[in-house]
C-alpha cells in the first residue's frame, strides 16, 4: 500500500449498492446503510433531462403528463435502460457523498446470479460511467446470505431465498461459494401484476401498479390468516370508464397471488433436489433463511415450511440483507486484497 493509497483510504468513500429492480440501497463504508430509495427516474422527454430520482420520482409513476415519463430502468434485476441507470447511480453516489464530486469511490454491486456476461458488463460500465474508481460485483444470493449473518465460509450448508422486486434468488452456499443457485424472474413485481390482472378479470376494475403494491403490503398473504382482512380499493370501472371503489378480502388476494408464489416454491424445491446429499443433511437442522421484500408477505415462512418440511426463518431485516452483504464484502475487500486466496469464490 503506497503513501497515496494510504492517504486515500483515510478519506474512504467506498460504497456498496444493492441495485434492485424496485429499490436501491446504498451502504457507505464505516457508516452502514445511508440511503434507500425506489429505483425510479422521472425524465422530461422533450429535453431528455432527469427531473427526479428515487422517492420523488416514484410518486410520479402513472401520474405524469405526456412530456414527463417515470421509468424503472431495471427489469428483473437487469438493466433495461442503460443511460437512465447510469444517471440514477450517479444521483445516488452524489447524494450519499453530499455532492463532493471529487471522490471516485470503490463500489461493490449486487447482481442476480443468473445474469449473462453482457448484463454484468452493463452494470459494471454504468457504475464506471457514474464515476466509480473500481467496481466489484457480488452475486445477490451470496450478498443476501452474508447480510443475514449466515456462516457462508464454513463447510456447512447455508440456504438463502431472496425474493426481491424483479427476481427471486435461491442458493445453497458452503465454503464461501454457491454450490447450487437458481434465479427466477418472478418476484414482487410479478405479484403486483397478478393483483392488477385479478381485479380486471374478477371485478372489472383497472388499478395501477402502485395501488396493487399497496394492496399486497396491506393485506397480502400466502397462507390462511388467523383473522382475514379487508381493504377498500379504488380504480377505474372497465365497463363505464368511471372511478369506482370496491371492498376486497385477503382471501381474494391470496387467490390472486397463488401462481407466482407456487413458482417460487417450485424453484426452492428444484434447488433442494440438486443439493449434494452431505449438504442436504445439514439443511435438515439449519433450514433456510428468507430475505428480500417479498419475504414480508404474511405466511411465507409457514408456507415454505409446510412445502419443504425444513425450518424456515425470515431474516432480521429482509429489505437490507443484500445491501448489508455488499457492505460487509467491502469491509472484507481490503483483507481479500492482502490475502487473495481468501474468498476468491465471491468474485467471478
């Protein structure tokens, strides 16, 4: 470590980013998670100018005049709009570093385990264009496992199921690497879509994504509740074209969510089927941890416990696991650079 590097590390501004389809979280070394905002950017189409990013832009989703569009630049954990993603990362870096644009941080970014080399390059380049000095990628299930304090470097099986906005990631980890991993394009967004379609089919009511998400959060469940709930939903009557309010029950929403939830359960079972027997025997006692916003659906742990007969726990802070994992990985990076053989399997 040269004098310059030493000097630089005193002003360390390294950050970990959980670049999620629904939300982006930023972890600053030594400070923890300092930002969580929706992954949404509002753009003025006529002038190709960014008007708002994050929470402010999310309020505009589905409510904009024709010259403004609110976009989510990531779809299923993958960059769908390169320029907009870059602007978004730039905005978040500047926001956490109080506009000090001098600094070029080292950045660790969580990526879905199933993405292609081309998609990885896109993430890397958008971070470099946004001003990163060095970019390290870590696969999300690994980050989520580290962030939920699973003993990933031990020779025992740790199993993680991370249900995000765009992807569900399931992995069995041992000795610092993923032994089996699967990525599924069904997660929170898909659930919202199913709720939108259900209202259209069943009640002739057209509702927006934001409303669907709200309904999911308020009364969504995947397992019968002790007390079923109801909620008023406002939307547009498909036949008359006029605004209308209806009352729906949590049973109905459970019905609407059945299909995506079943796909998630199936992928968990596939991972279990492909797990080597020595590791399967560990899972009988250790079970699995659920992370990601989707795991907050009422009854998810119970449902998976029933389907797999394994112990199932929800992480302490499911929404933060990937960001915390990126952060811990940052703290480890220095150690790794001194002892590259350690944790080499994190880096692909």
